[in-house]
């Protein structure tokens, strides 16, 4: 699953802690090759739900998760699914002193030099390496690991609001939801939400992956992954059990959103049909719901869609005025 180059990207330490090589998230992280296989429907549902909760377009968060995990959120270790991990020996070295540091270096688990402690190729072997490090110092060992689908360092536990590094680890081991929450906490804390929302991949990758992001094409990989998931409607089709139960909400995109927009336009809404469920589409939908006695939630569920399909087409104004309104709606529709 993991292949490529070593990226020496220093981490952003918690407030008050200075590192001589501080930057994005962690040091000496292994570059992840983009997997050709997309996440499963179940994983897409979980990530898309978390994205909508954060007012993000699902495809953006799916893109980050995909690049960081190569499309594999778990590995089977000891018969159970475990989050993907990477052990950073130079982190471990900095967190130890005295006899513990001597012991860890002698065991090949710690080194002052980034990249000196190699990670095994398999996740099972990495978990075994972590277990050996925990025998020397459990807290330092867990702080020296990047965890889960977002590959966030355990050392950030206090900065990210976890009660302990063990609490962060348990969140990562609890399932995809816990891993995505951990990733989102980092994105929010590092001030990267605006860049992610506007799909500014260079700014985001620089903040998330460090100054060498361009060398390893993180921005281009994220953009490519975004395109793939957006083309798949952000998991829209797979996120619902049946077409009849489909619920369209802000942040989604695709053919079903396009149909919704065309129905709203037929009902008199001044929006553009671009297949992106943004704030103007939500506003138009809420207005339709209000005027038709529906629950005003800005979500196009089966009841709302049925009402839209039953709604009689409103005659459009003729001539120049119609063209003006169409152009104005298209301008407004840049959501």
C-alpha cells in the first residue's frame, strides 16, 4: 500500500513547544502512492457524512483521505481492523531520555536522524514495531506514530483537544468516523478549512504536508482524487440505500443535483443548473418548501422531490428579459 519517497516535513507542535524543524504535521513521512481503487461505499458514506457536518463538499474530504491512506483506511492486524500507522523513530528519540533512549537506540527503535528507523512494509509488522516501542515508553511511542486515514501525529493529542494520547489512539481505532474526526480536528486547528473549501490544493497541501508538498505532487494528487470522487457524485449514489430514499443536501454534486436544480428552475427559481448543491440552490429549495407546506430543512428528500415533480411549470418571461434573468441567474449561480 505504501511506496515512494521519504518526505522530510516537520510538524507543527502544540502551542509553547518549539521544534528546531517545525512545519506542517510530522517529519520523515512516507509518500503515499495514489491508489487506483476508490474507497468502499461504506467508507464513502462515513466520510461524506462527516464532510457535510463540517459544511464541506464531500469530494474534498474524500480526496484528502484518499491521498493520505491510498484508499485503504484499515489493515487487518491480529484478526481485527486497525488504522494505518507509521512509526517515526526520530520523534521517539526526542521523547526519551537517559536509559530509555539508550535502550531504544540499541533496539533500533530510535535515532536522532529522521528516516534512520525504517518502517516495515506491512502494517502487521509496523504494529509489532509499535508494541516493542511501547514496552520502553507507551506514551512516547504512541506520540511518535501518525494515525489513521489522515495520518495525524499522536504528538498532537493535547493541541487537538484529546484528553490523552490514548484517547486519540482510541478514536483512531474506533472506526472510520473516529479517524475522520481526528483528521478534521487537525484541518480546523491548522486553519486549513478555508483552503479546502475553495479547493486551493497548493495552500492546503503546503499546510498539511509541508513545504516539500510540490516535490511529491500532493497538490496534484489531491486535485486528481477530488475529480474522481466528484465525478462519482461524492458517493451520492452509494451513500443511500435505495434511490427512493436519496436525500440531496448542500455540498453534494452530480446528476441528481442537476435534476433538482432543473425542477427548481421550472418552479421559478433564479439559479443556474450546474450540478453543484451550493448556498443558492439551498436557498431556492427552502423557498419552495416554505411555499408548498413542506418541512423547511433545505434537504431534497423523497417528499420534496415528489412535490417538485408535481409542480406545474411557471411560464418564463419572454424575450430580452428572459435572457437577462438567465444570465443573472448564471452569474449568481457561481456558488
